[in-house]
């Protein structure tokens, strides 16, 4: 199948992609899903279901609160207010349906967003382009620093009263 | 046999596997004789079961494994050796319906709550040979197998890992049917 057909199929499912500069970034794979991908794990499917992987010690329920707690626990993320790109900061966006049940997680990559779409492709896209019938809308953001060592050094300097 | 292993949605469409959106898979029109025959079979089964076995619960036992019959919520390790062609056709349509609607979902909650998935589980033991056939194709077929059989052959360390999950279910099937499993 050609890329044109893939794109037509994608755009039929996610009309928000039409007219944007999204890019298909992988072949179709079904051995990992969006949550695993957002957590940097492409070896298994993550979901709070008894037959799928979910980190131990994290709430095993399909709620936005449980997803936030899980990414805080395994990735050191904390809630943040929006998806604006900030250098040195890595963000996640959680999508949920009208009932507030999580449907998708996207990971920020530069100024764009990187998503694994169910059993299909990974794509690079604009955040709002996946909102709609399939995934609902973005309901929350998480962020973490990508410069932990430097921050630690800064904290140490502050404690010692050294120059900032 | 339908090649469910093809991932590409457009390829499914080319093959005519993607059916039009609807709430239920398309029903095959039934002839009058077929309906009369089905009623007669059900009547005979009811009479024989009440005659041979104590209590009406025998009916539930007979219906388990019949498409549209009782859901198998109890553990049942055997695998029917000769699945019926009618079940295969129904199963194929349900898999197509599920794949069309759930391709984009990562949510196991949504994927296993889909009506086509629930219908497959409600087929009971009759669906097990077909589920083993499509195990390598995209889908949560291991969860359907677990729900139907009550078995849990996947070791905790392999939870969520597709290849190891498939291997565990293949081994489970082989132990029950060394020739075909």
C-alpha cells in the first residue's frame, strides 16, 4: 500500500490532520501502544488491565488521575498547564473521551507531538490534530526536565550559598 | 481462509474486508425452511436434555459453545476439533468489524468492550479454534481466550509482551491438542 493511501485512511479517521504537516514515522506495529510509547517502552502494551503491563505500585484503573500518578511514578513527570514547547522540558499530553476516560497519550518532540496510533503507525503531528471522534480531546499535560544533572548542580549551589 | 494478518486498513478495503458501519454484522437472510428447522432442533434438544439429565440446567450445558448461546464463564480447557463453517463466517465478520472500529484505539478498555469483541467472547468454546487462528493478527485475542477458557498461561513477566503472550497461548493449545495446536 502506498503512503498516499495510508494518509487518506489516517485523515478519514482523524480529520484534524487534513491540511497539517504531519508525518508517518514508523511502520504499523501492534506490539506496543501509545501509553508504552509515551513512557519510552516499545516492547509491550501498557494499560491498567490485568492482561496488559502496568507499573507495579500505580493505580490500575483507566482514569486520567491514575495515568497522571503513573507517569509521575515511572517518569518523574509533574502536571503542567499547557503544551507549549520549552527547551529542556519534555511534555506529555493526555487525551480523554467525553466520559473522561483516557484514550491516548502523546509525547512532545521538539515543537511537535509524537504519537503511536493504536495498532497503526507512529506519527508526528500537531497536538489538536488528533482531537475528535477517536480520542476525544486533550485534558491534561505533564512535564519533566530533561536536564536533571544540571538542576541538581544548581540545587547544590543554592544550598551552599554559592553563585547561581 | 481470510488473511487476517494484513495490518493495512487500505488492504482490508481492497480485499472487501471492511464492511459498512453498522451496529451489528450483516445478517444472512434466512429462508423459511431454515427457521422451521432451527426451531425443530431446539425443541428436540430441549426434550432430550430434560429426559436424560435432571433439571433444566442441562440446557445451559448443551448451549455452551453454540454461537449466540451461553457465554462460557467457567473454565473449560477442551478445544472443539471441528468448528462449524457458520461459526467461521460469523467470527470472520466480527473480527472485521472489530478491526475497522478499534484499529486506532490503544485503550484495552475500549477494545475489549467493543460489541464485536463481546460477541466473539459470547460464542464461547466455538470461538477458541478461530481465536487461535487469528492470534498473531492485531487484536486482544489473548484476552478473549482467557475470558472464554478461564486459563491464564501467560507468565507475569510476559504481561503485555505480544510475542511471549502468543507463544504461551500456542503452548496452551498444543498441550490440549498436540496434532492441531
